[in-house]
C-alpha cells in the first residue's frame, strides 16, 4: 500500500476525530490536511499508520482548539458547531454512539471540557481507542488519561442529551413538523413541541437572527408559523436532511444558495430544541451561501404587504 492509499483509507476516521474535537468542518479538514503533510514529509514509515495519523490529527486539533477557545469566548450570540450533513466514518458496531456524539447537543456539551478532556473523551468513548493509544496521542500517562476521562464523563453525564431511541419515530415527528411549518400551522406546530421547547439561532453577528432563544411551545410555534409562510412567499425552499445525526433541513434562497440549516432535538415524542445556523462563515462547506440580510429585507417587505 502506498502512503497515499494508507492515508485515504484512514481519512474518514481522521476527519471524524478532528470534527468532534473542534466542532468545525473547515478546521477539521485543515487538521486532516496538515496531518497528511506531516505523514508525507516523515522519512521513516511508522509501524502503524493508524496510530501515527490519529495521534497527529489529535495533537493538531488540540492546538487549534486552544486558540479557537479565545475566539469562541468573544463570539456574538450563541455559538453552535458547523453543521455536518454526513459523517464520513462508519462503524456498524458503534453506529448509535457515532450519531449521538456528533449531535449539536453533544458537541455543545463537549465545549465545556478542556481540550485534553475533550480529546480523551472522544478517542475513548466514541472511537473505543485503548488507553495506551490515547496516552500516546495526547502526550500524557495512561493514569492521567484515565483521570481526564473520569472528569470528562462527569461533565458529560450531568447534561447528557437523551434522544428518542427510535429513529423512525423521530423521523415521523420531523416530517409532521416540516409539513406544519410549510402550512404555517401554528396549532399543529404547538402540538409537536415540548412545553419548554426553545428556538435558538447562531448568526455570529454576521446574519439576521431568526431567533434569539425564543422559549416555550406557544412562542416558538407562533414565530415559526408566522415567519416561514412569508419565507415561502419569497421562494425560500427547504429540503429535509439529517443535520449532525438528527432530523433537520437545509433552507435555500430562490437561487438555491444555502440560507441556513435547522436541526431538531427530539425527546419523549416531542421537539425539545430547534437550532438554526445562519452564520455565513459556517455554511460555506455546504455550497454557495445566500445573502441572509437580503432575504430578511424581503421577508419584512412581504410582512408589510400582508397587513
């Protein structure tokens, strides 16, 4: 096997590790690219390409995360991960862990951990690495890694997202939600939402906020039921699509450019949280990005005309 072939075979795993540590598609892709450059530039061939590459991508991701921390603290409004439409790494034996660990809720919990805790948690809990491999990857002793994992688990357990176990049920609920959204059916939407449902948007100060943490089923249903029919009137379309392993959709302007993504957290047969990512910096990997300000102006104009 050539170096390129070895690397390409492991690329999905490397990206999946980096994305979970960083919560950013673009930063994860850069970390994977940097890993390749180091692998390609090394004169000796490692005994295990997997060990060498996963160690390298983890260390690069930890460094990137440390510098990203400062930017995230200065971020305008709620910070969400960059939406991921499909995880390139598949392992049938760990399908449930992989899907849940990439959800917006889980990635937001991971934000509470230190870069080292986060890396140890991801390598152990999600990808089932041995402690010897983890110790090599993060440059700590196995005993220290076990301690880091205990602390990380404690943080994660305290707020662990509990998802609807049945994917089919979750999907059916999402279908009903999007049908009600299309029709502007406020009552229909209200019935699908948990009493304490919330709608939160990440615009990063670079796009109009569709929602600044709107709380409660009644308020969320009213906002959605009012805004989306107006968006449809100006030819905004949406296609249901899994976003970060959960039911969601991609919204596009009339030219087919990406306006925002929407992801649903489902619990106990109700929609708990609706998260939209509208910050254009976080959507570029999905294709050409729409001008959200222009769409916002058109929506306001449509609203004035309807009164």
